[in-house]
C-alpha cells in the first residue's frame, strides 16, 4: 500500500542538541497513527517538522509521494492536510458557526450541521468561540481541522485538559471521522485515549523510533514500560 505520508531519516538539531534523529515513518491511508513517548522524546518537534513549523536539518518528508519538507504550513494545508496544535487556536471573536464556515474551504467538505452534532456544539453554534469551555474549544479546534475533509489530519495533544468523559467522546469522534476517510496522526500521551483510538503506534525515545506496531505490541513491550517508568 502506498504511504499517504512518509518521512525518511528526518533529523532536527537545535544548536548542539538533536531533538529528532533519523526518524523514518510510513503512514498508510486509513490509519489512526499515534506518536507517543515520555516528555523530551521529540514528539512535538517531530509534529512541527511534518506540518511545516520547523524545517529538518536533513531527511525528506513526502505527502502522497510529493516531497514537502521545504513547503510552509499553509502550503501543506492547501495540499489536503488539517492541523490542530496543542493549544486551541479558534477565533475567539467569531461564533462557533462562523469559525466552521471560515475553515470550510473545499467543495468535498463535511456537513457543518453534522459536525456541530458530533462535537456537541449545536446549542453553542451562535455563541462566541471565546466563551466556550476549554473542552469545547478543543472540540471546535478539531472540527476546524477536519471540516474541509482533508485526507490527513495532525492532532497535537487533542485531549489536553479534558475530563475522562470528554476524552472518551473525543476518541469516538476521531474514529467516526476516520471512517469517513480521514487519516490521522496524533501526538499524545494519554494511554486510555491511545488504547481506545489508535490503529497503530510509534514510540519515540530520545529523538528516535524505539518501537512501532499495534497498540498491544507497543504497550506490552518491557522496554516501553521501562521508558515510561524512567528506568532506561
């Protein structure tokens, strides 16, 4: 199967510090791939490399076979990507509906009313986004990254600050959007969310891929447990 996104030996250094080292990752269409790891593993830097916030020192990043490592964030979005950064980036002075209408820039997009229902935002559709609770801002931000039905969506810590129930609902939403044809790459550390949602997992440790595979394979690995317990 052809990869929708493939990184080949991607490396990013900041001065003398190597944050990401020779990371090669292949994401196939239809996956919900989680990139996990302890603090300092290089997850956020890798995320910023693949969305265009950082440029790699070496290596290549290909989207649908096209090298994109020199493209800016907005150019990658125009190719059919959606991005949600860790902190919600909604337009606070616009209503929920106005936010979604603004982000809806493709003909083959998702139905906004369906999204409002799925994300439990129907009652707030005419409210200012800035007045939403933190959880609903996170949901609106995910909705903004998916409304135009991009082929690939990147989510950075989408459940940060959410309750257990909100996290479970977020997992259900992501899986439902995946069934509608959206491939996801998710950076996260909430293991319950990973177990509920992921189809596959790549674990970064000290800037390198330590292990990847199914959720069961990765989370049952003794080395993974040692990494998360700080024993390695």
